[in-house]
């Protein structure tokens, strides 16, 4: 015990300065999870109410005791929500904190609640319920982000910009098409969320410590009461599995990775050098020394949160790796990773949704950049294939020479004269100028999933029908 005369129990001289006494205080500190698992209070109480109700229904406890238990648990719920509840580290975790308070409130009947269950299935239940609810929140948040992108894509289906590979100007695309690339990514993230919910939609309660129980419980009843599709099928797996948490973290890492690529583009595009976008005041900050600056801090922080979320995934994978079945206390380390990643992800998605909705698109700058860097060179090569019957490889070579000539004359491809072009290949006619503008280039990319405005509009409609 840590109270009483701390002077008589000496703590470790090397590192025990903050401890009142020897190993038992350290034990308490390393063992306790109440500091973070109090977040599971609502799920714990819901699970206990379902369990007690089932126990009474099955005749395992009396209806009177069940009523006392349910009443007591509801009292505790309001105590916690009003801030009146006193959490104790001595009582280790949320499960024992609530049970101890229940005993104070209702007396011996409280001791019957833990019949036919263990903290092992209890924590598996509470945490699953929490993760499932978090996934439902993530699904909504992603839907809002997708909706923001669909609106911007529709607005800018005709806005031309340079498309990049290696961050070098490649071919003209539309900003609407670029937005829709993110819709595809976040759409897949959202389906990963939906799959994760389906995977974890099984109730752990009733697996007890690991072997099940001899009491005539009804696991289908508790599963139904708690909104699960059914009970888990193997009690050993139930108390030792945390892949629902790993699935949450994998989904979070992939989503965050997508968000960070978007964040990076926002950072680059908002520089004066690019100038493709202007961030709203609401999502940028100023510099304390340089008055002209407007910094994309929100985007930078989203980019950074990704490191943190990826770290959580790796941390929990490492905790779980090599653990023998069934429960081990190592698994208590699952929660902080998930809580931290969930908070970061929620914030990152919300910040991005706000930025996407608020950002000003500088269509003039995008258009000017779209035409530079010989972005329509592929269109010239394609024209030579189509109209002059050249094999693509030869057309590629001829076009390369045209680019070199334009470079030499410091002009764009479209500014070369017909005579210039014909000096490179005699079959070129003035019809070629029709394909050298960025608008013509973009409009010609009509293959399924291509950048032509009408194609992009089809994809927007496809997504709108699925939102
Ligand atoms: N706080 C514990 C955890 O989060 C609850 C389960 C404890 N089970 C046990 N057998 N000690 O994992």
C-alpha cells in the first residue's frame, strides 16, 4: 500500500524520487489503466446492463438484484457524465472502478454482476464497442470529405491545370479530375471502414476468462442487445484477438497517408511560386516576424499527424506480435494507440474537409501553368500517329525534335510556325494547331476514367449516386 508512512518504505534511490514507497507503488503505476480506459465508461456500463439483464432472464440472478444493478449503473453513468465520479488508480481500471462504486451504492447485489464473465471478455467488449462507434464516426467524416471534393470537382470540371509525374509537368488535366482522384482514394478508405465494421460485428461478452462458462448464459441475447450481428464463435480467440483494433489502425494509416499527400499538395500549391490556390484565413496562420506570410499550418499538421498515426499502427502490431493465446496484460497497451490515432484522424479529416471547401482556386494561374513545359507534346505525337500514319515511336522522336526547336526559340509548341514544324516532318499540316492547346488536349482524353470534362462529370454522377 502506498499510503501511510512513506519514510519507512524506502523507494529506489536511482529512480524512486516520485514514489511514496517501494515496488507496490511502481506496480500500481505500471498496472493501472484507469488514466486512459475511463474513456470506455459508457461502453462498460452498457455492456454490464446487457449482461445483468441476460443473467436475470436466464434465472442466474434474481430480478430484484438485476434491477438494483441496472439502477446503480445508471446512477454511475450520470455521476461520471456530471464529473462527480472519483476515479481511483488503486482500482486499476474502468471495470473495477465502476464495480467498486456499484458496491458502495447498492451493497452485496453488486457482487453478482460479475457472474459468468471476466474482465477479459469485458474489456474485449468495451473496446470493440468503442472502436465500432469510432468507425461509424469515421465513415460519416469521410462522407463529408468526399462530398466537399465532389462539389469542387463539379465546379472545376473544365478548369485546366498541369498534370504532373515526378512533379514535372506531364500532360494537361482538369482540376475536377484531380479532385476526383482524391474521391477515389477516400472512397476506398470509406469502404475499408465499412469492411472493418462488418468484421468486428460480433459480441465478445460471455467468452469469460477464455474457456466460456458453465452458467446457462444466452450470448445471442447479449449480442442482440448490444447491437452486434451475433456472438463470437471461439472463446479463446475472443479474449486474445485485437485485430479489430489493428484493422482500425491500418485503415487510419492508409487514410492518413492519403490525407498527407493532399496536405503536401496544398503546401506546394499555396506557395507564391505555384500560386494555384489561396488558402482561406480560417485555415492558415501568419508569421510573427514576416508580415507578408500566410502559412498552411493546418495542412502541415495533417501531414505530421500521419507520422503519429502510422506510429500507433506499428506500436500495436509490435505489442501483439508473438503473444501466446489467450489474454496477456500486454494487450492493455492497445487502447492509447487507438485513442490517439482516432483523435488525430478525426481532426485531420475535419481540417481537410474545411480546407477543401474554403480554398480559392486560382484558375488563371493553373491555366497558365498548364500550357507551359510543353505539356501538349503527347498530343502532337498522337496527332502524327493518327493523321500522318507514323508509328508511335517515330512520332515520339519527331515530337522530341519539335520540343527541342521550341526550347531553342524559347517558345511553346503552339507558337512554332507551320514552316518550323514542317522542317521537322513534311507531313505536318496546319490542322495540327487544333490539338496543341490545353483545352483541346484535355477534351480529347475521352477514354473511360480520362480527364475530358464530360468523362469527369460522368464519374461525379457515379459517386453522387453512391454517397
Ligand atoms: N485493464 C485490462 C486491459 O485493458 C482489463 C483486463 C484485465 N484482465 C486481467 N486478466 N488482468 O487489458
